[in-house]
């Protein structure tokens, strides 16, 4: 189920059709790559409701398709979903690290999320 504190736009569906908030999906797929409800293998998550604009963010072997608003800042989105401190997150697109102030959603973009336990320079 979707957490009550999560906006409906952040509801994700796993391949087994179970729906949960993006943070819970990120946590489950990041740890075990299995659905926490039925234990089915899950290496991807997509918006539970159709979204006109999406980006794909790959992290820890799983791919997350997230609904976005065009030109939405990406770092705050990633911090809210994965709950990493902002200073520990890097977004990479086509081999280039995106600068925090310039990282904005473009429909269809594919990103790699890197995070560390220490601050990333």
C-alpha cells in the first residue's frame, strides 16, 4: 500500500502489480530486489497511474520510472525518494555528472543515481 505521507504521484507499481510509495519501493528493491508483499522478483518499478512525462533512474541494479513535471529539479526528487542526504547523491546522464542547480527533468531521460555513505565532492 502507498504510505499516507506520500503524494499519490509517487505511487509505484512493481511487476507483480503491488503498489507502494516510491520510497518503500526504492528501499525494498535496493535491499532485496523482491516485492515486500509477495516476495516476487522485482528489478523495476513504474508509476501506478499513467504519467505523460517520465524519467528512468537506475540505482543498485533496479530501474525506477518516475512521473515528473517537465523541468522539475531532479536532486530534490531523488533525495525524497531514496532518502539519502543531498550531499551524498550524484546523478549521471550519458557519462556526465549533472550539477545540482542544473539537473532538471527532461521527459524520457535515463539517469544513474550514485550515493555514498560519506559526502560526495
